[in-house]
């Protein structure tokens, strides 16, 4: 899934097929693991099958009600399915379940910032983008700072702050 999602492969289609096949095999071995269901959910999401994605994601939540990563992935599924309020609720729950952000969980801040962006809450999204950068730097994870500039660029444009958006975009491109 990561290979296909981030285009680290020559064929995203083949990688999605392989991820789906592996997930189906894992599901056949043990259908009680929430991670398998949520991965199947995001596979369907990126193939434009939103209802199927939501069904898998919701099943993952039932199986893992205290699993922060599953809630965060479900937020991602909801957001890309246009269900922004539900996405926001889901990512907030992920934060309650995993309040200490690590390198593995910093993307929760990106997800909540993007939820606010999608809901037109640009100032909140900018604040979260800045928090994202501070946490990333605090964790020594400067490889992901570009996400901060992407979020700033998007939000500043919507806020009508064209110069700030240009500056953020220049930093993103740099």
C-alpha cells in the first residue's frame, strides 16, 4: 500500500493489487485484526471505492476501538470521502488514544490540519501546521517539514494571504 500510495513503485496498479492480495490472505488467516481491515479500506479509498473503504474502516473501528492508528486511518478515509466532520471527530479520538506524538504518529497533526482546511477553518489549520513543524523539529524529523509548507500554502491561499502563500510555496519548493 505504501509503495502505491507514495508512488515508490513503477506500477501503482500492481502494488495495489499485491497489497490487496496480501491483505485478503491475512484476513483469511485472522479476520479479527483491525489493521487488516483499515488497510483494505485505504486500498479501496485510493481506487475511488469510497463506500467500500468506509465499510472496511468502520469494521476496523469495531475491532479496534482503542487503536489510535486505526482511528487516524479512518479519519483519512472519511476526509477523502467528503465526510469532513466525521473525519475530524475520528482524528480527535486518535489523539485521545495516542496523546504523545512520536515520529510514527506526527501525521495525525497533518490529518487534523487537513480536516480543518476542508471545513474552511483555515486559521485553525495554520495553527496546526505550525504545531506540526514544531513537533517534527522536536523529534528531529526534519524530512517531513515540507508538509508544513504545503499546509501553509493551501491555507494562506484560501485566506487571501497571497504573499504568505507564495513565501510558503517557495519554501516548499526549496
